[in-house]
C-alpha cells in the first residue's frame, strides 16, 4: 500500500510530539511542517530533518493528510482550510472552541468524504485498552483528573483542557443519551475555570461524577466504574486496571485471578474474583496516529470521529453553562 503523505500544522509542544511520531510510523511519509512562526518552524524542521513550509497552501499541495496540533482557538480555521483543500484531518482535542464551529467542520468533512479524527488520546490509554475483553455497562462512574498548574492550556477552561478526556470516555462507555447535567467550578489562578465538578445523568439511569483540576499538588488520572457484579478501577497514569467481579461459584476463572471467597447463600452464592488485566505496552499518541493513517488508507471511519468530538464538546459546553448558572445563583 502506498504511503500516506502527511504534514503537521503547529510546532509547539504537541506539534513536536506529532512530528516525532509520524517519523516513526511506517505506512506514512512525513513531508513537512507549517507554523505561522516561520523561525520556530525552521528550528523544529532542522531538529527532525524535514521541510518547513513557508505557507500553509504550499503544505496542502504536497500532502494527503494533516495533523492540526495548534492552539485550540486556531483549530476551527485550520481544520476548515485543510478540509476545503481536500485533506484528511487529525485534530487535537477539543475539536473546536464552540459547538457551531464543530458542527460546521463535521458537516464539511462528511460532504467532502474526508476523514476527521479527534485526538482524544485517553481512548488509547493502556488502562482502558486492557479492558477490551470485558463487557462494560456502567451504572455509576467516578473520575478524578488532577494536574499541577501549567500555563500551557489555560487559554480554555479546565473543562475543555482536561475534563473533556473523561467526558469522551464516559460517552463511549455509556450507551445512552444525556438526560441532565449539574456542575460547579471556579477560576483560581487563571482567567478561566481551573477546577470543576459535574454530575451527568443518562436516560438509562447511569450516573457519572466527574472532577477536573489543574491546580493540584499531585497528579491523578483515575476512573472507577461500578456496574452489576463488577467494579473496575483504571489508573491512566500507570496504565494499570483492576477488576473485581462476582462470578457463579461453578464458573472457571483464569489461573491468574485471585479469589477472595464467596458471598450469598445456597444457590445464589457467588465468588469474589480479583483480576489485573495484562498491560499492553503502547505509545497512546503513536497508536492513535497510526489508526488515523489506517482509517484513511482503508477508507474507514476513524475510531474517534468528528461526531464523537462534537458530542464531547456539547457536553463540555453544557457543563460550562451550568457553572455560569451556579455562579448567578450564589450571587
């Protein structure tokens, strides 16, 4: 299969990471990079031994697909330009800063039959991927995503910067429409919301309690999933997942499982089993970029589509609206 010609737009922290990964992916050819800061683009191009394009249109003429790794506020214009020039697009999360912008570029990508994948990287975290063999039907989800303060990313609220990772995962796990959202949050060290909590109620009765902060002393990225006869704990920092299950006493379990005894009486007795799924050693960023390349080459819908990015953004926007409403009530 012919290698896909790819270009990177944006040469900041994420842009450099994308450049490094594309250099390592075998079924694509990294043609070059573009940044409105020409000097920065030349510096990064020299570091990786690739071409720095002087204009974005020159880049478009030389590639089949682009990766947009610029600041969030620039996503809309860059993605729209790329799609109008007939290029498949991988764009970092969040897809855009507003729902109307996201709706427009999703509609444009569909009209032009171009792939649009959104970089919700935690979908490819080893902790989540290790649970692929389990049937997940959440009744309650608790997430805590806490980070130490970093000026990078403060151009948007913590809901769009950090919480949206967990929103996307939750929406992918809960097979139901959102019924109601309550939220609160405050700005502490920046001009936007730095810590937020949301409670998402779904039509099927499932509930997600989501907390995100970028002013924590210690990092934490954990998700706990509660469902009938199952408790699953995911640590997105270590990539480790733990599963506690209730199984019929007669059911054979894997030799690597640990039994913690039985509960119940008579025929209703069940065994408590602990399992730690094997960790898949993968680079989540490289893996999602590889899947993007594959989706284009095989003409398949991306795993995290533009529609997925739009859905996560809609929930995030409601959370931000609810935060503003709660401030009005307090005052």
